[in-house]
C-alpha cells in the first residue's frame, strides 16, 4: 500500500535513544501531527554514552541529549516526550521495562504504536543494529500485545486509574523489502531534516540532509511519491471493533489473549 491517507487520532513512538525517531519515522509523525494527531515520544534511554568528548560525563551527556530531543520533538509537532532513563548501551528487554511501557500505553491510549524491528541484527554490509534498538523494539511489542490490552495482566495499574488499552495498529519500521506500507513524507521531509539537525551533539559538522533525502528516495522508488518512510503494519483491531471501542463498548478479549 503506497501513500496511505490514513491519519490516526493519536500515535506513540517507542525507541531506544534520542535521534532514533528523527532518523526513522519523524516524517510520518510530523505529517500526522500537522493533520491534528496527538503524538507521544517514549525514549527508553537518554543517550548518556553517546557523546565521546573527553571529560564528558554521562549525567551531562544525558542532559544535552534530552534537550536536543525535546527540541526535535517540538519541531516535528509531538505533544509530549517521555524519558525512561534506562541505561544507554545496556538496555535490557526486561519485565520491568515492559511494565513501564504498558503504563505509558494505557496512560496515553494511542491508536497507533510505532517501533523498530527486534529481529534485525545485520542492517546492510556496514552496520550491525544496535542492541538497544532491538531491546526497545522487543519490549515495545511485548507491551503492546497482549499486555496493554489485557485487563488481567498488570492489574496493579488499574489502581493508578489506567485501564487496559489495545492499540489499533502497530507500525514496525523496516530496513529492507518487507514493507507493506509507504507513507509519503514529501511535505514533511524538511521538518524531518530540521528535527535531525537539532541533535547537534550527534551531527557535528555533518549535514544529514543528503543522506535523509537519498534514503527516503530509495524507499519511495516506484511509488507515487518522491520521499517515503516504510513500515510493516500489524492491525490488532479491525475497523468494526475499533469503531465500537471508540463508541464506548467493552473490548473483546481474543482467544490468544486468554491463554
């Protein structure tokens, strides 16, 4: 499916580090935000080992990178940005992290969750996918299904007033030819580039614009658009069920969730 006109009312992006969103899906989130969607960014770490300047401390690096991430989120139109302060470079997909993500999903109640692909290890001939990327994506998917939508899991969150919520769709960022949805970012690629430039500690003297345009052009090749971001989409609630839920009906607990 190319150039999908679908605009969710809300979306949550779950990633490992500051700048992960800007490299991957900020064109999509900016497009949705411009159309009125509420966007939440959840960053598992603050990128505190991501500045290798001599004398730099992890505490100061985290402060710098959080400030950059907030500015990037503002540029793209995100409504909020949440930092979970997990250890950068050592992120584990633990039950505690899953619980935290379930809490955030039940609090924000996104229609769509965007995250990475935890199965990707080798991403081209010159890059091994960061273990934090894989851990964040795995924890996100495990939080989305079945945990967030199953009221008999993490029941203690109900004491915080957080009811079960199953997102309608999951958008998994893809690196290869497994995409089944291409979102046009023709109108938001400059926002994506500007947001990426906000990460000054990571960009240095490098201008990311040529790289971002080239990557987005390759994703859009053969499609009716110039620039694209590519996803594999999992639909957890069909249109009929989602409509009923928005009208206030009780959620249907599927057989897979009861096991």
